[in-house]
C-alpha cells in the first residue's frame, strides 16, 4: 500500500554530515584559481571566503527559527509558501529544485571526467558513466533513509579528513624546486575595477558555500528538530568555514598567488609541486570522493522539495509516494531523471551558470519569510529564535538582494534565463493546480 509519510530516523550526526556533504564539493579544490585571478591579493582572497562564511553562519541562525517553527520537508519552499502563498512557494520550490538538479547533473558529469583521467579508456563513455552514477545512487537510496544517512556520515568524514590531510601536507612538506611565477595570470583590478573582481569572486564563493542550509530539509524526519537542527547547522557551517579557510591558506602557502591564479585545479598543482608529476591522481581520487558525498546529499534533500510540493497540491501527486525504508521513491527517480535529461542535452552547464541566482533567490525568500511570519503569525511556537533579529535578518535580506542585483549587472544574459523562467512558470503553475 502506498504511503506518503516520511519516517523520523535522523539525528544531529546526520545533520552535521549532510551539511558538510551537501556543501563541500569540487568548488573548494577548483575555484581558488579563478578567484585568485579575479582578485590577485592573498588578503582579499581570504577575506572573500570569510565574508561569505559569516553570511552562511548568520543565515543558519535565521533559518533555524524557520526550520524548528515549521518542521516539514521541503526547506525554502515550505517557508515561502507559508509566508507568501502558493505561487511564491511554487516559484521558490521549483527554483530550488532545478538549481540542485543542474548541480547534481554537473557533479555526475565531472565525476565521469575524473574517472576518464584515471582511466583514459573510459573517456568515450563519459555521458553513459555519468548517467550510470545517478542510476546507482537511485538504487542505493531505494534501500532506505537509514542506510543512505549512514553512508552520508561516512563520506562526509572521509571528505573532511582528506581535506585536513591535504592542508597538513601543504604546510609540512617542503618543495624541492621553487615554483615558477608569472604575473600574466592575474587580471589587473584597474581594468574592470576592484569591485567587479570582488563581485566575480563572491559569486564563485557563494556557489561553493551553497548547502549550508541542507539540514533544514530534514526536520520532518529528525527525531528532535528543536534540539538537533541548531546543533547540526552551527557545527556544520563552522566546520565548513574552517576547512575552506585552511585549504586556501595551504594553497597560498605552496603556490604564489600569481601561479594560483593560472591554475584550473590548484589542489592538484600544489600536490605536484610537493611530490612531483603523477601525484595529482591522489587529488583526482579525493575529488571523486567529494563528489560522491555531495551527490548523495543532493539526491536525499532535493526530492523532498517536490515531495512537499506534491503533498500540498503544487506538484504531481505521484511524487508523494514513500517506500518502506522512508525514501520518497518517485520524487527521487524524477529528480535523477531530470539530471539525466540535462546530461543528455548538455543543458546542465547553462543552468549551473545561473544556479547561484536561484540559490541566493531562495536565501532572500527565507529571510523575507522570517520577517513576514514574525508579523503575521506571532503566535506560532518558536523553539529557537533567530539571533540578532530583526537587525541580522534585514542585513541578510539586503545583502542577498544586493548580490542578486550584482549578478544581474555582472552576467545579464544568464540572469535573463532566470527571469524568463520565473515569467513562464505561472502557466505551468496553473496547469499543475488543475
């Protein structure tokens, strides 16, 4: 018999693991190069990573109130719908879902590329491998939430330990040869202005931090959300900030900023400087573990968005089916299917370009929802209250809106896709509502 009730099986350990697993992907090992190219100043580089980290931490302190006040699956969608109605909820839910679907497709595609690096004979089958990765994850998750959550905890520990070992190696091992330096890799800030360089860097860093909110998607399945969600989010975000700052410091310690700016995969370049050619395969393997952790997290939290929407009549009803292990089976299959379609059509890269727009739009909606619900539903039980409210929440909302404006100015063509999506979503909304 079909059921549509999620099971309360999760605790604080999973919350921390899914926060780390849903956030730390390939970005921290790939983005430092482009960011160094945009800024070219070690102090500013660390400052940008720290600023976005503080934003994520302050954001988690606000989202904790929403998550414990409305302990339902669906994350951003749940808060937007409660505060602003069905259509706003639909827009935020679909934006969140599509952004994560494209990120999952990108992750599977990148993992297949890395497998091709380790075994060149696989290069011709990269799309097939990427789709196969998604199929394996769907089959794995069909076993049940408890099994998938344990796997998430293991993968997050491996990911965190691997990155910390990388940091220690960078600070302990002395390279045999000095690193070649070329100033041509850095874009002079005077060409486009300091703020354009910083804005481009911020956009990259925002993308790497997305996932700090992941634990909030599972409050309906948490045995004690009022106690566990604050611990999960704060611990997870602090660990992420620490890891990101340490990795950047390690890279800057091994690679001059001019060399870092010209690197497409700085972690591999740093390892090669320390251990010689061929050693970069270790970083490739570490990247694959990191991607596995983030895909596992994404294929857990993202289906819960459309599950919640289907339960409220804002998406197809079949996605509300939950199997005996607590997995929303059809929502998971549809999510992986959408990622597969993006891989087959090569559209995931374009959506990945505007994913940051979708993600920050969701952040802004949550902060706005918190402000509105304090006014419209003050009687709702709030086991945890946002720290520094209303000042911090207003600052976060304004910062999010300012960043969205900056994205539109800095990448107008990509922003048009996002705005166009929002415009055409209304007839889709009406069709589903029927």
